[in-house]
């Protein structure tokens, strides 16, 4: 069962058991933030901030959304604030491809893949990383939530506070832009 | 056969809307199917790479969660006085203490000066004395007889007494 789905079955009172909340959602929140900011230190700090805010506001959590959705809302706001506060540095990092491609490409095409195939996969992954770096903040967030976190359109809309239609527009533009940048066949 | 446009392929890859005619075309057209599949594979590899990367970097046994717990506890604990209040209190204490200290120091210095003056006067008096204090009456008598003008008051007194005695005898 996906973490997001699992959270829907969790009672609201479970927020009080904050240790298990952290243990359960930490990897997901950290992954999304890491993919967004592309710096380990910043990602760890923002993930800490995310859970700290959740802890401080745990009494206000009414269970209208799932716990995972609530945490992702906080994470998205933190990433957005971080990007605004450190815009110059952020974009410099993006353009200099701070992502450790050696780590990114580990086990990409599977151990059985030929070296040629692995090389092609590596190039494509790096191209997607570069392409996502050129997207607008909203397009990138929608793209990451859809293709990294496997969230459906309604979940993305809920997390980002957008309509489903707006999410579709951002997602289409993001995919189209990435496809053009990585060299679509047609 | 007319192939799908780039926008239609992007839409299919994004999974935004599956239009029946486009889906049917992909089933029949190997070129369009390959392109859609290629993009989906790239995106799946991208997801895999992000997850692998994240797991590699997040390998520790939640050390940061301990930091969260301590930060959370810190946020629940009573807040320490802000630095501004500490500085203001220190300034107030200094404003009260410094004048009081100066006043007591001035007073002590004044008393010390008085004691010094008194000591100096005593020393001068002692130095200017020609004999011991017990011999003062004798020395006064001797000085009066040797230098009658020195103790003018005493001589005049004596003369006055004698004068009075003489005038009484004339009567």
C-alpha cells in the first residue's frame, strides 16, 4: 500500500504519536524536497523544518486532508519559500547541475543492461534533470509530485491548493517542455 | 496514416486525458507507440534515479529526527529572556549602581582628606612647640618676665591691678 493511501486509513489522533509519523513520512518528504532543492544539506534542513512545523501545528490538524497531504503541503510551502529566499543561489545550483549524477545513475538500467544502454539511460536522466531545472516552480512541483511521488491529479491539486484543471495545464506544459528538451523523436 | 502531434504525445505521457481516438491510434501505430513508451520509460528511470539518490543520502538512522525532537522540545519549553531584555536590565543596574558607587567613593575621599588635614595640623603643632606640653605655664612665665612686651595683655593686666591699688591708697 502506498504511503499516501496508508495515511488515509490512519486516524487523526495518530498525529499525537509523532515519532511514528516522522518515521513513516520522513523518506517521502525528504525525497520530494531533495528533488526540488537538489542539495542534501538544504533538503535535510527543510525536512526538519517541515516536521517541526507539523509538530507545532499538530493540534490544528483536523484530518480534513490525509496526514501525507498535510505534510506535503508544508513541504511545498517550505520549498517555495526557500527558493524565493535564495533565488540566486538556487538557480545557480540548478544551472550548474549540482545533482550528483554518479549517484543518480546507479542501477538505472539494471545490472543486465549493456554498457551502451546504460550510457543512453544516463544521458536521458541527466537531460530530464536539466530540463526540470528550467521549468517554472509550479511546473516543477507538479512534475515531481506526478512522476516521482506517483500522486494523482486530485491529490496534487489538494496539496498545491490548485484546481484539477490548473494541475492539468501545469503538468502538460511541464511534460511537453521536458520532452522537447530531452529530444522528442517528433 | 497521420501520426499524433507532439502535444498529443505529451498529453498521453502525462496521463492527463486519454482520448479514445488517440489511444486507438497508439495501439495501431508502432512509431507513436514507441515514442510514448520511450518517454514513459525515461520518466520511470528518472523516478528510480531520484528514489535511489534520496535513499543513498538518507541512509542514516534518523539522526535528524533526534534534532527535531530536541528542537520541538525546545519550542515547547519556556522561552529564554530575549537579549534585548538582558541588555536593558544590565543598563538599568549600571545606571543605578555607578552613581551610588561614585557618591560613596567621593564621601570616603572627603573623609580621608579631612583626616589628612587634621594629621598635618597636629604634626605642625607638634613641630612648632619648643617644649613639652607640661612645661607650658612655666615657659609662659619665663617669656613674660624676659620679654615683657611679648605678653602685653598680661603686663597691662598687672599694671591695671597695680593702678587700681594705687588709686585706692590715694583716697
